[in-house]
């Protein structure tokens, strides 16, 4: 059960920042000024600022065969994983007290590195699951199997999770979400362009390979097609990612009694009892999916459903089985992502330990690598930006005074989590150095039980939804909080000696972005307590929607990979936050001594260095296949448009680089969009 959290995954590293009003947080001189090398002077800033700053780097950057991209953003987690690997290799070869943090992460890592034993076991670990599927003879038996598997992290046709009630954020409730697909998104089942058809073919081949590896006697391709057909029927009922952005339309509370009447083939009361969830009502986020599932339980034969469950069970476990299963999975994923080589076993295991024991590993990471001064500096900086946004809200011309009062109340109710949790998550699980498959399943079961214990209780405000070592940041509207883990508070991006322009253009955009998420198209619907309520005047909210629609239209016009357009309605929240983030950061920078001065560093004015830093932190190169999937499924715009899009709308950028009419990204004053 994975709680629903509205993530703003900004895979950046944080840097330090200074404020004229807080001299204790200010570094007066740069020891060695940051040099912006690789500027491509043949590309005008007003034509394409991202390429002006990054094109020389981009043309020379090499993506490793076992990666889908290189550079900043999410790919900064690649060197971060090397730090985690150092820890794991050390603790995995030593003896530790049973149940200690070192024993848990060390023995789990060691069990996964024992590929000789894993390969020797072959299909054995999953065979009992397949045998249970073979024994199913009715829909009730099938649903009982489905619920039993959910307790061990093997999810199939039921998407059940626990998170706060959006109309009463003080209580965790049960939610049902659409699920059941193997491809990344419902649209992949219905698109017929060449790249998607190639992915469909690779996925069907993967399904067939799974059946062959589990010794199915019938034609594996035929079986794969039957599974694919079931998924496609389910996909027809799925809401699109854009439709799922509508918060109110994806909240449908109903009693279990009424749900049972509506879905006679499912018997929800029985399922909830078997899951251990004592509930009288639930939130069915996408009702059409469960209406379709209820119908399909009688229209699709039990034998075909059993094939579907076998394929799903293989997908749920293939990465913890022997090499042939992993090879089959990679053969499909490389078509989807463009990655040409499997990652080493150590890289796979570092990622898995971080995923399943991330807060145990995080404790070791913090002890070894985290600078506590970073936490103090980051908090001071976040507080500074909070005050800066207050000033921007106060000066908004399009918002009435009554709505401004509510907006500022919400702004100052935002809680801040920086570095690592005050209370560390504990893992009640036994890890055996010789049983990798069983360790993974035990951890999945432990996570299920942990989530189950949160039901019908107030949300745990000490809980984090990303591990401390991860390079990321997010805003959570249900708890009205922003989170900056230790993983993003490190060198070279946390630089005590960098000038303010560099740090404000880097971390400034990140912090401003996260604050703006409290007021993007989704966040703006939550009040200061995390409830979906209307705290706006009707007139103000209509003005706000008009401005976000302008953002949608602007980004719809941007293209990548020749004719592939961005999805403005999918990315509107992140784009709003990018535009707001730069504006807030620049305002804060102008309050610093450097921002108020005119001294050039490296030949650039303070304002120019600010914008050069903004462009540099999005320096990324991706494989085309990965980028295509990214545009289809990710709520963030690609890196180029996280720079060029907001800067088109920001007049101080025009002034800093003397951008003139006729240059490709020039927009008239009337065309420039400003919300926050």
C-alpha cells in the first residue's frame, strides 16, 4: 500500500545561499569563483538560452551503456549511488549484531550479491505461487489469491493504498486506484506510431519469454496475446494522466455496502476483511476501472485470468529471480528506455537496498557523508524564500486582498523537513544473508503491515516519503510540507564559497519551485491544513485558472524529437512551479549584497550569473527512447523547457542579456505569463 503523495521530483542538488538581512548566513567572498565554461557564443541567449549555456557540454557528453541519461536532474543520483555502495560493501563483509542497522542493510546487500545461489535456484522461489494459481477454479478463489499476494507486495488487478482523506486530512483512509497494466501508460495500448508499436511488440515478447521460463506447455506467444488483450480491455477504462490531475473528479467516497451492491462479482467486504482493513467506506478514485473489472470477471474465462495472474507474478518477481528472468525483463526495458547494457549487480543492489531499507541505509549515509551545517543553512534559506514569496503575494495585481490573506496563511503554515527524519523508521523484519528472494518478500510484507497500521489514524507527520540519501525534493499538499533530503545537501552543489548568484540560481529555483507547488493548479485547491476546500473568491480563482491555461497553451507549442509535442495539461503544475521558482529566487537574490551590486565575475554581471546557474542545473542528456517515454508519462517538462519556458516569461532575463525582438524565444511584454 503506497500512500498517495503529490511529488515534485526535482532531481537537483541543493546549494548554500545568503541574505542581506542575515549576515550570519552570508559568505562575503568566493574562494574560487564558479566558472561557467562551455558557453556557446554562436547561439544567442534570446534564441535558446539552454543551448547557449549547455550545447557544448551536450555535444560532448557520453551516456554510459548502462544508463539512460547523464548530467544533472535525476541523473545526479548516479554518483550518489557510489557513496551508498561504499557503505554497503563495507558493512556486508563484517559481522554485526542481529537486527542492527548494519546487519539489516549489510546482509540484505550480501544476499543479493550472491548471484551464484540465486541462479542455482532458478524458478524454485516462484513455483509455489504458480502452483497456487494453477489450483484456482473460481472467481472468489482468484480474488482470494489476489488479496493474499497483495500482502507480500505482489499487486495485480486491485490498486489499494492508504493516505489522508482529501476532505479531512487529519485521517488516513483507504483508496482504490486504477491499475492492472504492464505497459507504462494506458495510451501505449492504443497508439499506432512506429516507436509505440515497437514497444508493444517487445512487451508481448517479454510476456512470452516469461511463460517459456516457467515451463508453460502451450504456445507462449498465444498465451502472451491473451494477457495483453486483458490488459488492453482494462486500459480502455483508465483515465488519462491529464484526467487524473483533476483532484475533485478523482475523489469518490462510497460505503462498502454500496460498493458491494455495485460490484457483485468482486465482493469488496470479503476482500477488505482478508486484507485486514476495517473500513465502512472507501475513496474510489477511478470508478470506471472497477466497473470494468467487475464486468470482466464474468466475461473473461477463469483460465485466461489465471494466465494474466501468472504473467503478473512473473513481472513482480523477475528482478529477484535467476539471470534468464532478468535478461528477459531487460530485453523489453531496453526497447522502452534505449539503455543498451544491464547495470552491474552492485548497482542494482544499491538501488534495491535504498528502496526497501532506505531509512536504515540513510542513517549510515548521514553519519558518514552529511554535513550538519548544511541543514542549518538550508533551513535559514527556506525561511528566507518563504518571506520573499509573501512579498510577491502581497504585490499581486490580479488577486484580491481577502484571498491574499488566505494565501499567506497557507504559506506560513508550510512545514519544512530538511536533511533526515527526526524519528527514524524502524524495520521489524529478519534478514538472512543466504535467502535473497525471501528477504525481498519479507520486506515487502513488512512494508504492507507498516502501511496497514496507518489506516484510520492521523497521518504520521514525522514520516518521510523519500529516503535521506535520494537526490530529490518535494511538496506534499495533504500535509502542507516541503522536504529536502540530505542527498541534495552536498558538494559540489552545496558550496560555502560560491557567490550568491550561483547559489540562488541553483537552489533558489528549487526552493522557489517547491513553495510554488502549494499554489499550482492542484496545490491551490488545498487549504493550509491540507484539505481540498475553496479558500479563493470566485473571481480570483477564475483569474488564476485563466493564467494556468496560458501556461498550458504555451507549453503545448514546445516540441522535442522533431514532431513530439509537450503535454501542457500534464505538465502545468511543474511548469507553474518552474516559472514561480525562478521569479521568487531572483527576488531573493536582489536582496543580497551581490544582487544589489554591479561587480562582474568571470566577465558576467550578477544577474547574468544567476541565469547561467539556472541553465546549468538542468544540464542533461537523455536517450531518445527514454525522452519519448518521459514526455508521455512525466509531469515535468524536459530540461531544455524547464529553462527556456520560464525565461521567455521573465523580463529580468531579457534585461540581463539584452534579448531583442526577432530572437527566437522573444515574447512581447503582453505575451509574458506571470502568476506568482
